[in-house]
C-alpha cells in the first residue's frame, strides 16, 4: 500500500517502506530527523503517511545525539590505541566534555592527544556504520563483562526492562543511552585538546549556531566541578550505582544526613568568609540559574550569619520589576522578563545607596496581579547590617553599580552534579535543574510538565544571555546539588514525564529524563529536613511563608 512523505516542502509517494536516509539523502549535516514531531535516527524506517524534518546541530535534540555519538567515537578510538585504559567522561567548563584516564598514576599527554586525534580521524574517514542491537539484560551483561566494562554490568542491576540496547561499530561495542548517527562519517565537527590531567572534547552547540564555540577556561566554575567530583569520589556517590548502594547499605536517614552535611559545610565556610570581612561588606549578592535553590539558600545563609552576630536585611529584587506595560520585548516581540532591563535599575541603585548611607527608605512592593509596583515597607539600615539581594541578575554590576566592588560579596549558586550513569555516560547538569523545575511548577504553580517544557527554551536563553558570564566574578560558588535528591524526586517527576504524549514535541526530552531517573532507587522524602534546599521543590519547606 502506497504512502506519502512530506520533506522539505516536497511530497513524495512510496510503494515500499523507506528509511529516513532514503528520503533526506546523504547530507552529513543532518544528525537525525523528526517524523510527525518525534525524533528518530536517520536509519529509522517509515511506512505510512508522515512529515519528516531533518535536524542539524543547530537543533538541541540533534546536538544531544551528536554529542553522544562523539563520546562513542572517542571511547572507540581510545580503546583502539590504549585498550587497557579505562576512561571516564564528565561535563566540564565551556560546555565541553572532559576525558579522564582512570588508570592509577596515569595522566594524558600531548602525544596521547595526537594519537587520539589521528585515530578519530581514521575512524571518521572509514565511515563505519553504527548498528543498534536489542539483547537481553543477561546477554548485555555478558558482552560488557567480556569488554571489561564492569561499571556497565553493575548498572544493569537497576535497569527495570528485561532488554538492553548495544551499538556495534565493527568489532567495538558500547551504549550511550541515546540514539546515534548512522555512521562515524557523520562525526566530523569536534576539537580535542590537552587539559591537565585529561583532555577536553568540544562539539557543536545550538546556541552557537551549530558551530563549536570558543573555549573559555572559567577557572571558578572549573574548581567547583573539581570539588564536586572529589566529594563524589570520597563518598562513593560519583555514579548512580554508588548512590543506590549507599542507600541500601547506610539507610535513608544516614544517607540524607550525609548529603545535607555537605551543604552545611559550605554554609559554614561562607559564614566564616563573610565574618572575616564583615567590616567592609555591605552587600551580599546571590545569583544563579533557574531552580538552583536561591530562595532557600538565602534564608539559610541569613541564619548562618545571625549565628555569627551579623544581622543581614533581605531585599527582594522581584519588587523592582518595571510596570508590566513597560517590560522590554525580546526579538520575537514578547515580554522579556529575564532581561536585566525588566528591573528598575535606577530605583534599585538609589535605594541601595540611601540604605547604606543610613537613610530611611520606602521600599517598593511588586503586585504581580496588578502588574505594577505599590508601596512597601519603610526601613532604615543600622551601620553593621549588610543587605542580602537574591535573583538571577544579582551579580550583574549594572544592577549594583552604585556600590563599590570591595563592599560586595558575590555568591553564585547552582547544582553542580558530577554523577555518571556509567563511566562513559555523564548526567547533564541542565537536566537536573529541569527536573527540579518540573516538580516545583507542578507542586506550587499547578503547572503541567507540558507548560514547563514550553517555557524552558526561553529560560535557557535568558541564562546564557544574563547569568553564566557573571559566575566567574563570584567570591564563592555554592553547589546546591544533593546526591540523594533524584532518588527523592523520582516519585514526583516520573508521573509528570510519563503523562507527556509520545507524539508531543517534548517527548524526546521527557523520554531522556525517564531513561535517567529509572535507575535510581526510590527514597522516601519524610526524612528530608524542612530547611533543605530540596524542600523548595518537593514542598514542606519551613521557609515557605518567609
């Protein structure tokens, strides 16, 4: 029975099943495609009426498939040149992947980088097919054991399905928990460079128009990721298997307490740093991307400082939004609430100057129902009382230009996870925040996962434009991630994700999050402290009325 395929504004009739490659042709810029809105590999077969849209690295769904395929290529090349080396991938600075060699007392070298690049180029030139195979879990365990991937064998214990996927490329076998490109010849855009003690692998990004962005070292962010990894290794929580085993061995209460203590330790460090400079610090600025836990953190920092005899005053930046009809518009003509210009910068600076000078100030209060500011509280600041401001723009110098730099203490907060599914498959830091936001929006805003997914691209665009560049100017980066949080949030997030229609444009993201969450052991939330950052998302926070 014949069927019609619409591609590139052209409709073609076929009498027999065809692959997407048969339809879109050999263009190596194409990474994958959507078939009636669902992301498919280019080797996918169609046999009914449909519309096909080819995706490139300019598209986020395609970028993830390309990056996974690139990790497969790198792991394969390393296996060819150094078969006895175990390697671990993790997400790192400049939106890149870091390759670490796990063999004791072994680091990368310039020569090793050259060997890897040469082998990768050889494999790309060979244009070897990547072929997916579905096997039983038992067969997958046997294959991974034969290939020396004990980490992949261990994670299979927590896989709920009876089958597993494996990709073959010649005699090499691996799985990256992702769809893949058809062959190695599609993986031509990448940069590999030495980055002690391992290597950095860069790849095309949609926010850079499908090109590889310039490398930015970001030492502050890099140190935070290193510290997160060190804590994960020290506690055995640098992968999902380790987290599950700690829950099983230590029990719910002890594991949650262990993770919360990491936050307590960071708060203590921060408190000491601020106390040491309390005579000069007048403004404490807290910023971070969406769902970082800024509100709970600001409350906990305030209490930490109170315990040291420091009495901070909190000011909400939300109260300085301009009237709704004055909100700047984005390039699509829609109100841009993420823009720093959505705030009354002049009034905010004037209020800060007056407060620090000891004058009495009438603070504004933003009425979100009316969409404009109304009269708020009247306050006067004692000489020894610093101001805490919290918001996505709090580290932007434009917003606090009236206060000398030496009088400001800047804190950047974000969940900095360095957890892997297995050595070759790191978990996305962005996916972690998206899960937090999905749960929070549903708990407190009666918003469906569909609504959160609809808003997320705009949120991400604002983060790249206004937030990430400010973290390198921070005095301290607070890692708000807790190793237990995905085990707790699993019961909240899974129903929301599974409710997404498989035909929805958001199903690929929902499917990816489900694929990650399913490996975590469930952890009841009754032992999560009421002042935990995690409570900001699942509910039950003692700060909800603050």
